[in-house]
C-alpha cells in the first residue's frame, strides 16, 4: 500500500507492506571416494576412478514459514531539497526440521522475532549536488536445512549493519557525473563450508568491510 499526504510544509510518501514465504527443502548428500585423474604436468583428462561404497553423508527434511511486515515513510521539505527516509521491518520465522542421519525426530526452531530499522537522509542544496547518509540493519534466516556435522542445531539468522555517507554531482547538463562514498558493512553468523567434514557447513563469527568508492560516468 502506497499513500501520499502532507502535514503542513512536509510532503509524505508512506509505504506499508507484507511478505509471506513457505519453503520445503529435502536435502540428500551422497559421498564416495574418488582417485584424482588429473596430472598437472601432463593435463590429459580422463574419467576419475571411484572406489568403495556410496554412502549418504547428510539427509535432512526442512519446512519453514516466515513472514515480514514493513513500514516506510519518506518526508520531504523545501521542494525535496531535504528528504528523510525512516523505515521499520518486523520478521518472524518457524522452522521444523528432521535430520535422518542423526535421528528421525522432528525439531522446531523459532528464533526471536526481529525488528530492523532503516534511516536515510538526503540533502540537495543545488540541483546538481546531492549529499546523503544511510543506516540500515539486515536479518536473513537460513531455511535451506544444510547440516552442521554431528548436530541437530539449526543455523542462527545472518544479521548485518550498513553505514554509508556520500555525495553525487552532475556537470554539463548531467552528461558527466561524479559519485563519492564511504561505507562500513558488518555481518554476523556467516555460513561457510566445513573445512573438515565434506558436505557440512559451519557458522563463523563476524565479518567487517570498510572502504570508499569513487566513480565517474560520462
């Protein structure tokens, strides 16, 4: 739902929405020993040689339902020279999973419901010059059913924070533009492959990225 209204000199564009998702994931990983068939010094490619029995490495069934509700308002004053964007998103998740390699008992996983904000400020003192800043938080649950070795523990949702400030300007009737930005991104509960157990995953700690970006468009 999108609405537009005014409160005195302030113009508002308000967005209200929801999304629902239902996922059914059936995962089976098979493993078998393989003899490499590639000679680095003489790259003659042939079919690899396999040996030993084929075994099931992971066998999982996961059903997940999630819902999100969000509200955003864009307030503008002075002919859109100053714009403020504020938003909130509310997420819920329920996951029922069965790991047949560990047990045949279904387990229910419901992480705490999460409220994530979004803020943005745009200042355009002149028609060709824009300054901006933004802050946002992210919440992304994993519903794939990928297994952690020797455990029925479920993956915690991946969370993140974005901070960014920047400026944009145009020259020669917008035929040339320059963008400059500084940013910082933080992520937690990153999922990656298990380096010890093939076909399984592990959940790492925090990752951080900081940097700048300069771009020219002609």
